[in-house]
C-alpha cells in the first residue's frame, strides 16, 4: 500500500540552511521521497552541495540551489521568484538556517552576560529571529496571493525553550583557564520562534497555512571536544547526542498530510532533555 499519510512526493519544499548539518539531512530525505527541494543559503553552490549532500543528491534533478540571505528581504524574494519560475509556488518552508556560538569561539563573543557584546546579540537575533520572520512573511504572503495552503516549519532549539546548562561547558575553564559561557543571544533569539509560530499559526489558520516549530537538541559532531560530549551525555536522559538525521521523521510528519490538524505546536525531538 502506498503511504498516503506521509506522502510528500511532488511537494515543493524550501529549506533554508539546507547545506548545513541538519539541513542536509532534510534535503536528502525530501529528495528520497520525490519532493522538489530548493535550498536557500548565502553560499549555496554545486561544490558545497556535493560536499554536504554527496554527488548523488547534489546532481538530483529535483534539487534547486539558490543563493539567498534570510536577513535580506530582496534576496529572499529573488530566491522565491526563482522557485516559482522553476516549479511554481512552494508548499513547504523549513526555516532551518541559523547561527550559534560553539565552545571553540573566542571569549569576546562568548563572555559573561554582564559584558556580552550588544553587536553580537543583535547579529544572532538578526539571523535566527528576524531572518525567520522575513522568510515566514515572504513565503506566507505568496501562499495567500495564490490562495494556497501550506506548511511552515520553524526550527527552534532546546536552548530556546530552556536556559543552557552552563556546567556542561565548565571543562573549558579547567582546560584553558578561560571560561566558555554559552551566550544569551542564541537562547533569546530562539525563544522568540515559539510565539512567532503561534502568532502566524492562528493568523493564517483559516487560510490553510499551518505553522509549527520543531525543537531539536544537540547533534553530535566529530569536531566537538570529548569533555563536552561526556558532560552533555551525562545530562541527556538517553545518554547520547542526536544523530543529524534523527529529526527527519518529525519534519516529514509536519510537512505532510499526517499533521493536517496540527498548527501552532512545538514538536520536541530531544532525547528527553526537556523532560526533567
Ligand atoms: N546542530 C545542533 O546541535 C542544533 C541543536 C538545536 C537546534 N539547532 C538548530 O537547527 C538548525 C540547523 O543547525 P545546524 O547545526 O545544522 O547548522 P549549520 O550546520 O551551522 O548550518 C546552518 C546553515 O544556515 C545557513 N545560514 C546561516 N545564516 C544564513 C543567512 N543569513 N541566510 C541564509 N542562510 C544562512 C548557513 O549557510 P550559508 O553560510 O551558506 O548561508 C548554514 O549552512 C539551526 O536553526 C540551529 O539553531 C541545531
């Protein structure tokens, strides 16, 4: 029996940051399911795509690489024009692009709250919140103009639902003498996503545009410090970080008819992090 409930074949899906760690897994999953996928990112090009997705997916006939800066309205609209002239008005937007501060960052951008630089705070809010707002606004406006329903999926973070556990990063000071303090900017920006989602969900509910947040927890990367892994795993009920493809099921669910009665929600996929 063909799986109609989770079927996304033929859907036009825009994925911002689609060549990043989680985004690349989304792109491959939707291509495997015969969707048409447009990647929006500032440096989207064939070479980057091959590295992020492998040659097989990078040369897929249903992949469109589009250079777009989500903090710039004109750039967003140019990219959406390209999607429309190629395939038509898109069905699904996955607002996945974002910036974060890793423990390897210099102290100037990760220092204590009391002296945390205003320009860094503004930069992170500009990408993670304003960028998500601009993408949602431009995408939703086109759906309304076309009298078409759709699904918008905002990628949040456990650090937007809860404060980071600073103890996880304490190893940095023990090792280097300089503390790493997980910055406020990412948490504050990501927390705004949840009410942006609720606002747009209720605003567009009767027009058939669904808006939901997907909340991931930390993803394992080879470049992360072993002390970080040890501390993170100890805090995580499941005892491990996520693999980058472990959000695919949730994102397909939110994009497909399996979630037609779901809007304004937050789907948390976090190994149990927020459960205690
Ligand atoms: N990885 C995790 O542990 C984790 C945990 C919880 C939540 N999340 C969230 O999941 C999402 C994906 O995370 P990730 O770790 O996969 O990120 P990533 O590997 O750093 O990729 C993010 C992508 O966003 C794009 N981007 C950044 N600024 C942009 C802009 N102004 N315009 C267009 N594209 C932009 C970048 O591409 P260009 O440089 O080409 O523009 C980059 O490829 C983010 O929203 C993140 O906050 C991640």
